[in-house]
């Protein structure tokens, strides 16, 4: 009798294990089969749309239906299913776009779709505004995180199906918004924030240094100003607006703070310092954005001072330059994290949860953010009032020397100080010399077009 009962117990246990294993198999098929099917070479994928319903990706797109260069401004951002580009919205979100489920199977006329935060019309006008120049532009809502504009040039026309891939310009397959570049004097935002954090506002405002066109630092090295005649005696407000290198060199080596003070703020802002650790990234709906890096070794030495002014080994992505603006504009010291996907629809036509606003870690105090905001607004009111008539725009420009050839890129980053139009941005023009377009003009086009598209009164 006992042996029968033991046999019954054993059979019951085996049945329970079988049912558990079968249930786990069903779960794995339900949750993971979509991923593997969506990454197959002949997967059926849905469409990607902008915020107003314009198509940004269609797996069956033709030039006859959309126009020959309809997708040109978003080619290396939205991407396609060709596997030629991997750091794109489509490549990183095929599971959302897959017209397949375990229960329904593959549905070639399925309703899987992704709705983005982009405005395609504005995005294209910004792309076209670069004219003959290469570069990139990005803009987002610094209160919600919605990316409205994200484009880079050169770009790739996905409707060409890579027939001319060997002839594409270098960088055409990468959206440069997410990749590191030399920030030039836009780096002085980070250095000023570090000074605000560790010197305090009153002490920083009291600092006064001379610029005679060049300055011999405490290491015996020369720091030159872009204005050969010099700027004379200045405080922080004028030096920031003038992008005065000798002034900032003297600020960096000032005895009232230490190299560790600068490093503390830089690290809090996400910089990778002195090659320590692995390259950092932050995620924008699966797209990897490189985090900033620089080398700081001796605050009395040229290389460290130069790095604190956005040259040398300092690298920052345009996206991160823009995201930092939210922590200043919102006066919190905490960045609003950017996103591109607003919502998605499953293959069964079911609305998936919408994206929620998220925030980064605290980088600096609200007081430092508020004072930095006023410094940038003063610069905007004095020198950039024509960028967006009717609104105050806080800005910092920069000129970055690139490579051994010392070609120069032009940068502009900042935000609109308007709660009804809370937009932060970053613009880069490559090889600015001899250009027919300026960052101011691109910013004006982008912001005025966005304000009209979002139906915001001036």
C-alpha cells in the first residue's frame, strides 16, 4: 500500500514538473519568439510615424510613393531593417515593430507600429538649413523629454538601398547627435558650474582677471585668446559671453579651489575622467549615446586648462550638451532624460503603455543651476536676441579645433526660457570657415518652425 502511495506521489510530482516546464516553455515562446522572428532576414515589420502621423519608416517604401529623398533627414536616425546600421530606432526596436505574435503568428498586414516624438516637417527644414555644410541639430522638451528634432548631415537615403554605399561620405551611416565631438567653448558651461558649486556664486562674481590677448599660466605655458588685442579686465559675465580663454585659464588655476573640486562636478555630470573605467553610454530607446570624457591632471598645466575650455582630449556628444541644459533651465540640477518613442501599437492593434518622463541623477545644486541660468540668459539677451524674437534664449556658443588640420566646428547650445515652449537644443556646424550658414541662423529656423508646429504663441 505504501509503495502505491509513493508511486502516486512520484507521478503527481512528475506531472507537476511537466506542467511547470510546459508552462515555462509557453512563456518563453510568448515573450521571446517575437524577438527572434523580428530579427529574421525576412521579418515583417510595421511602420514608424512622427508625432503628427507622417511616416518615418515603411518597410515597403518606394521612391514613387514617398518621393526620392523623403527619408533623407532621418535615414541614420530611424534606420531600416537592412542591418547596415545598428544604432538606429528601427534596429533597436524590432520587437515593437514585429508583425508577429505567438498566438497570432506572422501577420503581413499587421498593425504593429511605433509613434515617435519627432516632427518630420521641422526636422527636414532644419536638415535643409545646413545648406552645403555638414553637422547636426537636436532639440527636445526640457520638461517632458520629448525629442522634436534630431538630424545630422551627411545622411543616408534608405530608398537607395545602399546601392552607392562605397560612395557615401564618411559618417553618413551614423547620426552624429549621439557621438562625441570636441565641444569648444560650450565646455565653459561645465567649468562655470564647477566654480559655482565649489567657490559659490558671490566668490565667482567677485573674480576679476585681465586678458591682454595671451596669458602665461603658472606652468609657464601660453594660453591665447581668439581676440588678439585682448578683452581687458573682466568678470564672469563678460568672460563667459566673450569665451575668453585667458580668463578661464586663470579661473581654473585660482587657488580658492582644487583640481578635485573640478573633478567632482565633472564626474557628477557624467564625464569619464583620465581614461578611468569603460566608455559610458546612456540609452535613448535603445540607441546608445556616448557620454562625455576628458583628462584632468594638473590645474596649473596647459592641457588641463585647455580641456576645461573644451579642447585637448575633451569630448561631448551634442545630445548630452543639450540634456545638461534641462538641469539648468528647470533650476533643479537634474536632467530630464530624452526619448524618441512616444507610444507603440502591438500586432493585435493594442495600444502599449506610453513613455513616461524620467530623470537622471543630481549633478549640481538648484542654486548653481539658477545662477548658471542667469549667466546664460544674460549672454542670450546681449548677443542672441534675434534667435527667437519674443522669447528669451539662454545660450553658449563654441568654436572647436578639430584634428591636425585644425579645421573649426561651430557649436551653439542653450534653451528657450519659456514654460509654454520649453525647448533645449544643440547645433554643430562642421568646418565653419567659409560657410554660408551660422549656428544662430539654424537655431532661429529650428525654434521658429517648432514654435509654429507646436502652435505656441510668440
